[in-house]
C-alpha cells in the first residue's frame, strides 16, 4: 500500500515533533496533526515560529520547512481521520486519579475516545498505530472497540512506541537507536507493518527497524523506561552512601561506566528524575505485575520510585538542616524549574516537590528558569493542592534574570542542569547574597572547588 496521508491524534510533546520529522523526511506524504486543544493547535500554526508550543532545539526549523507544505495542524479530527490511511494515536496516558488502580494504572480514557472516534468516522480500511505509551495488551482493547463499533471496515493495529527524550527530540527522531514496530503475525498484519516500515525507510536505515509481535512491542516501551529510571535510582542510592563514606559519586559513576557491560550513560546522580513518563510508566508496570499476582516483580520495580521520592525529600531536608534548621522567611533561589535542560516541560519536575517541602517550612522560593513562566510554576504547585493558590503565589517570587533571583538570597539550589548556569559570574552572585552563602547543586554541574574559593558553602549530590 502506498501511503499518501497520515493523521496523528494528539499534538503534544510526542505527536508534534514526531510528525514534524515524518513530514520533513517524507515530502510526498501529507501529515495532519490534530488535537482537541484549540489553543495548542493555534500555537502550532502561529506565524511566528518562536511561538510553537513546545521548545525543542532544532524543532522550529523542521516545522518551518514542512508546515503548510505537507505538515498541517488542525482541530478537525474527523476530517483528518477520514482522509488518512495511517492514524497515529499520540494522546496522553496519565496515571489514573480515580477509581480502581488510582495512583498507579494508566488512564486509558483518551485512548478509548480516540478508538471510538476512529471507528465511527472510518469509511475505508485503516492502519491504527499506538504511538502513546500503553499497558501491554492495550491493542486488544482498541481492536475490540474498532471491530465492534466500526462501519465494517478492516483495522490493523500496530504498536510503534516512541523513544525520544525531551530536549533532544529532534536529534533522537532523526537518528533513532531503533524504530520498533509490533504487529499481527497474520498476512494483513505483516502488510500493515510493511507500510509503516516504508514511511520510516525514508530516513532510517533498515537494520535499525525492528519488528516484533504487538505485545513485545508494547512491553518493550515500559521496560526501556523502567531500566533507564532504575539506573538513575541506582546511582542516586549510591550517592547517599558516598556522602556517608567519603566516596565521590561522580568518580564511582566514571569507574563503573568504563565497564563496557555497564556503560557510561544515565549514571548522573541528581536531585531525582522527573518528566511525565518514568514515574507514570513504572507505576503502570507495577500495577500490571500486581494484576497478574506477580508481587515480587511489582515490589522490585516499585523500589525505583520509592528511591526517587526519597532522593527529592532528602535534598529539601538537607537544605533545611544546613540552614540551621530553619528556612522560615529565608529567600531560597531555584536555578531551574524544568525537569531537565533544553525543554520547557515541567511535568513531575523534582523542583516542584522540593519547593513544596520548603514552602511548608515557610521559605520564600525565588525561581529563575530560562524557559519556564511564573504561571507554569504556580500551576505546578497548585496542582499538588498542598495549600491555597494565593499562599503559593505569596511564597514564590519569579525573575527573568538570574542575578536578581539570587540577590539577598540565603541559598541557591540548582534544580535543572541548564548549561548557562555554569557560565554565570559567580563572584557577582556571591557578593549580592546573604552570608554564609550556600549552594546546593542538585545536578552536580557547578565547579565546587571554584565556588568554595569564592567563599560559597558548596554541596553537590553524593560527595
Ligand atoms: P501531551 O499531553 O503533551 O499531548 C497529548 C495531546 O493529546 C494533548 O494536547 C491533548 O489535548 C491531546 N488529546 C487527548 N485526547 C484527545 C482526543 N481524544 N482527541 C484529540 N486530541 C486529544 O502528551 P505527550 O507528552 O505528547 O505524550 C503522549 C504519549 O506519548 C504518552 O503516552 C506518553 O507516555 C508517550 N511518550 C511521551 C514522551 C515524552 O517525551 N513526552 C516520550 C515517549 C512517549
Ligand atoms: C525518557 C526516556 O529517556 C525516553 O527514551 C522516553 O521516550 C521518554 O522518557 C518517555 O517515554 O517519555 P525524558 O523523560 O524526556 O525521556 O528525559 P530523560 O533524558 O530520560 O530524563 C528523565 C529524567 O531523568 C530527567 O529529570 C533527568 O534530569 C533525569 N536524569 C537523567 C538523571 O537524573 N540522571 C541521568 O543520568 C539521566
């Protein structure tokens, strides 16, 4: 089957960049990204390319090249479904906040709504691709809805999970480690897989395109995220032991990372991992394991989350303890609010939880992040429902300049590893602060000895 029209439901962090790259690399395919969120679609269509809703290095150029040529953003979901041969589902799959599986299971209501809408609208055969991260065996549910509520047309369901990381999304999409496609073993299933392979073959070498059955593909995505997060919790666990023993976690990470069986990536000790996916996907994995009665499997993976929560709490506790057991009315400056550098995404950022703890201790939090607005910071804190919105607003000060954010402050906490933090005039910052001037480097990015030479009391993670 020659693919000429693709639709993607969900214009978020995955749908937007993924489809922009497909459109850039496949100029003969018309790619339409649809979303219910009118504001988001309007931002994707904004004439000023700086206003697209997601900040990712290089994304503006890709969108500028393809938008209006063969890349379109629209709220007309039905039209896009009707016209497309391949429909990607790239909607959010957050942790359930109600009912059975609350706080653990993935909430599949948006997925089901998509499936029902596709079934209702489709008048010819479609390939439906799961791009969202889903519990293993979700394709079965999607298939059941499509086959039972559709207009008698044939649907093939493929699983094609996305492995991009935010901040490097465009590079990851252009040069993926692998493209994973899971499909039915039937001849029709294999034909659908082939159609999707042909799309990716426009820029991805054949040896990087891996095909499996649907269940392996769905489970591989959850497994990949669990393994990645587990490495961070493992090194963070060691960071606490380093602090007690005089070992340095950066040295330990380097020493073990040189073992080619372990590898050097994803061994940076930190204030804790954030982001919309690691916690959600592991909780989901734990829930699935429990639902099969595999309690030891569930406990094993849950420990990754427990360790991560501990690491965030330990960071805020240490600030309070070091500042003579009180931060009440003290100004504590947060450098960074995003969950990692080079993104404006703050979902599950460690900064939110550290700030929440410190505001409980009556601290005033001064925030500077190059890409995150005050509105977002306050929305993140309000979402926790720890206190009223007006109390949050009273306790959070926002700055668009790091030097003002640090002025008169008692301590600086580095929550995100933005490169620009390293380049600051730290002498100037020191001169403007209360003394003793503390720096808590939750990312181990600053030069500790150099800061100590200026006069700072410097504490990194794990040393
Ligand atoms: P997101 O919240 O940024 O985007 C999802 C979009 O889907 C929203 O704009 C929402 O309005 C839209 N939507 C929801 N229901 C809809 C419907 N019925 N019709 C039309 N639009 C609808 O989420 P995201 O970060 O892009 O994540 C999407 C999925 O991809 C999740 O399953 C996530 O686990 C997975 N994933 C995310 C990343 C990442 O880096 N963010 C990476 C890999 C995989
Ligand atoms: C992660 C995975 O890396 C992607 O492969 C996956 O597609 C994605 O989740 C997803 O499914 O959503 P992402 O969360 O965007 O990507 O970013 P990561 O680079 O994985 O970082 C996650 C968190 O871990 C960040 O808070 C980061 O600062 C932290 N981290 C990362 C560490 O603390 N130490 C490290 O060594 C690496």
